C-alpha cells in the first residue's frame, strides 16, 4: 500500500540530491551513491509508481535541458538502477523520448539508458556491482 503522496519520498529526493553533487564533483563515492539509490528503490518497491513517475519526469527533462531543465536523476544514475531493475515503463519512456526528440540514428544521451536494459550493457564493467555478473 502506498504510504506517500504523489511526491517521491524525502529519502529518495535526498539520495538524488547527494548523487547530483557527487556527479558534479566526480567523487570516488559516486558508485556508492548509485548503490544506495538502488537499495532504496528495491526496498521501497511498494511505491514503484511514484518512483517510476520521478524517473519518467527526469527522462522528459533531457529534451528541455538546453532550456534550463534540471532532471532529478542523471541518465547514468537511472542506467545503473535499471540495469538491475529492468522496469519496462522506464525503457519505453526512454525509447519514446529518444525517437520523438532526437534525430534518427543520433546517439543521444538516452541511448546509454536504453542500453542498460541489455544483459551485455557495455558500461557494466565500470561498476563493482555488475562486474561479476556481466
């Protein structure tokens, strides 16, 4: 049962904010931040709809980034989580946005998220969590 409003839980928002700071500073703690985010999402799966909505909003912001849009989550953070979770709603949204807003065959940022749904995700070896299973 959903115990939250339609807004993402504060812990989720705090993790996203922390990850954004780690990404900007190229911190060596970034992978740990991604892992904490994934752990939270797995623990809070009863509120999947709210978390999916937050990710879909982030995906939608990438087409607006040049106009000052600021996504809640980076493509890299979502890709890390989706490599494990494989939420179809996120994959379909990324495909739809990529097709509608980017030139055909263009290598948009969203391609990195789409690729994360594959077993042979090229970036898996960059992360300790996935090295053993890739």
